[in-house]
């Protein structure tokens, strides 16, 4: 069959951070003090800048007692808080409730995490604002992705504050135009804040209804299975362990290694690419092999 793929014959699902967007991170240390060039954790050094590794994810991997929880406010909203405001004080405010977003913890319930954050008397919004502004001024980011709280499950306390910013990878805009031209519908499924993903989607020309934020690994897998009912071929592009269930469920699974990548994800992938500029060639070859020619 020659020509473009029919409207409902193919779609592609992207993870976000490390796949479409290059992440940059800042981690503030145990006493949530002044931002320094590096912080040391159990003998390992975590840089503020992310190149091939992510200091926040590395921190969690090195310390099994730590879990991550997203502070569920837009950066613009955080800018408006009183710098001296603490979580314990905010937890008492009925008009502006304390909001914690997605976390992937089996060690603590959502209520337990919220209670830990609500009782914290150390972290102020001024410290968060300072860290966000430092990121904005010192890193080549397109937007702030989110603020994360890193909690010790044994101590039941916030030990680290993380801020993640992102810059859309080179070639991504061109890739989106090519996919749209070929009639391949585009989705994003990511564990990041939905509001941040919508900003990225707006820049890339992806429809709002195709954005799935705060998506767990099982949510991503379920999305792939749902899309298989609508499309003949469903492709998945990711780079992280959390993408593995979706990669396994897709008709074509692609892992990109342009950022930090999980070795297990590479093992389950049908194709591995070094950057997104190689993706269209992979898609063309796959669809040709199934008698679909772009």
C-alpha cells in the first residue's frame, strides 16, 4: 500500500524526560541549606547538572530508604507563596491545601507521605523559590518540570529537595512535524506533572487529549493496550525502567540512549537509537515490513 498511513493505523507514545526532553536537576542537601556545587551522599557525589546521569534518580538508587514525592504546584504558583511559609503552616490552610502529587512508593501510603510533609518545620517556600530561580538563571531550560521532595522512610522526614528543569532535545520539533505529516498520531505518557506536560505538548503541537501525566508504569502499559483497540500499530519510545511495561506491550518498542538509560529497558527494546533524528527511519522500516509504506 503506497502513500500515508491511514488515520487510525498507527500511533506513537513517548515518555517525556530523557526521551523528548533533556532534564537538568538541582538537589539541595540534608539540612536543605545553601545550594552548593556538589552534595555528597554515602561517599558518592551528585552534581547539580545532569549529563548522562540524573542526580535525583541516582540518589534514590543509592539509598533504598529514600522515596520521591512530587510537590503538586505549578512553579508560577510556588513563586506566589510567602518565602517564610513552611509546610506545617500550609497544611493548616483550608483555602490553599497542601498538595502532593504522584509517587511510586510501596513503603508508605499516600496519607503517610502527606503527614510527613505536613509536619515538616524545616523547609520553607523561600528555599524552594531560591532553588527554582537558580535553575532558571543557570541552566538552558525551556521550563521548570517540577519540584520533588525526597523522604527517608525510616526517619520519616524530608532529607532533600530537588528541582527538575527541561530542555526539548534538538530535532524534536522536526520529528513532530514529520510524524504529523505522515498521519501518525502522537501521545505522551509520563510520570511528570500533567501541567508541565501540557506546556511541552503546546510547544510541540501535540493535542491536549493525548497527554497523560502522573502515569505509573502500569498506567503506561494500560494506555498501550487501550490504543491497540484504536490503531493497527502502536509504537512506544522510552528510556527508563518505568517504560518497560509499555515497551513490552507495544508493537514496536524503541529505546533512545541520548540521555541516561536503563539497561533493562534496552534488553526489552526492539530497536535502540542514539537520538531522535534516527526515529523516522526506524518507523519507516517497521511499517514497510508490515506492508505499510510512508
